C-alpha cells in the first residue's frame, strides 16, 4: 500500500472523529443552556406567586423553605446537623436509651443502641459496627454456621435419616441460631418490628425445645421409662411446645399487666419448665447409671449450661453493677447467648454419642419405635401451629402499634433518607 495514500486515509478519519466530537459538545452545550433557562424561569417568583405562600402557616423556617423548594422544583436539603454523624461507624456510642422506644431499651444499658425507623440496609451494619447487638448477633451466627458444618459431617459419618434424633436436634440448633441472629439484627427498627422479630425468635426456640425433648427420649432414655411413656410422648411434647410458644407470643403483645420484668420472668419460667420435662429421662438415667459415660457427661454439661443461661439473663449481671461499662460487649444477654450455644453444642454431641454407642440401638429396635416420618409429622405440626399463632400475634401487634406506620412508610423522612424524629443525646440535633 502507498504510504501517502495510507496517511491521507488516517488524516480523513481523524477529521471525521473531531467533527463528531465537536457536534456532541455543541449539542450538550445547547441542552445545558436550555436547562439553565428553564430553571431560572421557574426560580423567579412573581408577586402573584409570592402571595400564594402564606408565611403564617409555617411553624418553623425549615417548613417554609421546604414549601419554597417544592414550588420552585429545587432539590431539598437536609437541615439536621446530627444526621451527618449517623454515617459514622461510631455513631451508636452517642445513641442513648432515651433515643429509642421504651420496649427496645435494655436494663442498665445506657448507650450503643441502633436508631429506630431507619432503612433496612442501616441495620445490616449491625454486623460490623460497635453496638449493643453486635455481640448478640455473632454469638449465635457463628454457632449456627458451625452446626451447618456438623450436619454436613454427620451425613458422611452415619445414616442421618435413620438416626433421626441427631438430624432433628442439629437442624433445630441451626434454626434457633438463625432466627435469633436475624431477630437481634432487625428488631431495633421499631416497636412493631421488635415484637414481630422476637416472635420469630421464640418460634426457633420452640422448634429446638421440641427436638431436644424428642431426641433425649428416643435416643437416651432408660428402656423401662421408654416403654412406659412411648405411646403418648410425641403427643405430650407437641402440646407442651404449642402452649409454650403461644404463651411466649402473649409476652410481646401490648398487655397492660405484662411489664418488661414480668415478661422476662414469664419467658424464663416457660422455657425452664419445658426444658426440665425434656431432661427428665436423662436425670433418671444419670441416677441409675454410672456418670462416667461420655454421653452422660455431655448431657450434664448441657444441663449446667442451660441452667446458667437464664440466671445470667435474668440477673442483668454484670451491667447491673457497672451501668454504662458493658453497653456493647460483656453484657448479660451476650453471656446468655454464649451459654445457650454451649448447651446446644453439648446436646448435639451427647445425642451423637448416644446414637453411636449409647442406648439408641436398643430403643430403636423396640416395636412401635417412630420413624423419621412420624417424628417430622409432629415437628411440622408444631411448625404449623406456631405459624398460625405467630400470624395472629403479628395482627394483634400491628393494631397495638399502628401509630408507627407513618414513620415506617417514610412519610416523615428527611431528604437525606433519615427520619426527622431521629435525635442523638450527646450530639443534639439542631437545624440551621
């Protein structure tokens, strides 16, 4: 190819490209000029327009400014200085208990709360920013992931379907950790969300209570005790689970006779009685058998952990002695989660040991021993009753806290996306 011809072709292509770019720039400039002219014409208010705006109807300068911006199509601006601090990862250290609804407050916890009525993505930050819920979430999220790993491991170690007591209790341990983590992550959005999410948390606890009672009985009970109670046992624990969950739901409704302290005591009593009935076959076995068995040692550690957990939760120790010191880490609710997760760990390994080397082989060989189909039937029956009770409770809670709808629907939201009602005690929210 002739170099001169090639050079002239490149030159022509360059000229065309420059012409095209010049045309694009000119077109953009024309569009920009048109936009500026339309904005200037809308921004210039006539005397007639000014007469339509009545200053006396505004209670503050910000309301008049909002009306002005609305009439001129100008973008709104946030006028709350404290809203800028919410983007900081340390902002929860300024959120006092007086800044959140009463039902969201924890005894002797002064700071570290997540703000209410915020967008959903804000509460996902509770996984990483220092706040009261940070330790509550991770002390059940990590054990939940570990129980998923255990279930995967057990499926290679044995026939997990045939050894259904181990499958059932491991599955329920995953459920209770998952529901608890989600409840602590999202409950702070409002009083309505607090009640509804903790109803879901109680649902997970109920499933685990049913699984514990069934697994302890059908894998580790004494043969005489098993033969005596076997025909009625699944019916009994189903009734206990449903009644217990319904009672827990009542504690989340807006009943005048249920204070925060009464509700906590009622929850502890219900869970304690259910766990005591489930541990009864283990107590009889420990009384009549040598306590040196590995499975019984696991069972004993599980019982001790489960006894310490409600005591720690109900005593509010150590924040009762040092208010404000354990606002984000080391408080009683965190230790409650640690002990309950430990109890679930010991329960799962105790059932595994019973299935491999304990009384399960003798019990499962008995006539009338329930299959996994029968166990799952009653398990799903508890789930269905729980879903019905939970739905009815949700409807009652929604009626109780109907006044929060205006905030949850974003009708009183600042232009920055943060509710106008948000206030931070240490850094008062002031307007320009």
